[in-house]
C-alpha cells in the first residue's frame, strides 16, 4: 500500500490513535456514582447487584430495555426504500 511520505506503520498508528480516542470518549460518557435506588421512569426498586454492575444506573432493566429498543428503532431504518432495493 503506497502511503506517500508516511513511514512504515503510519497508517496503523493512525488507526490505533482513532480507536484509542473513541474508547476514551466512550469512557468519559459513562455515568459514574452510586446510581438511583428506584427507577426514575416507573419507580420500581433497582436491585443492588444492578447498581453495582452499572455505575450511575437510573433505570430498571425493563425500562432500560424499552429505552434501548426505542433508540435502536430510531437509528436504523431496516425497511429501506424501494430505490435502494432495486439497485
């Protein structure tokens, strides 16, 4: 692969740096702290094991699953358009 003036391994170094930056950004966005004892959506108690496993937890498992499903449905268009299927 021709890389111009870049040294050997420069492309891999750039890929590694990009991945490292993305991991650091994701870690900064993680919530911290003890979390809530009751779900902020339905007021159901959140088990201690979940609070320990997910720092800063704010939702019970059922409400979290609902929220995740809503987010993934809004992000992905699984039906696609007729035009994209005909190509």
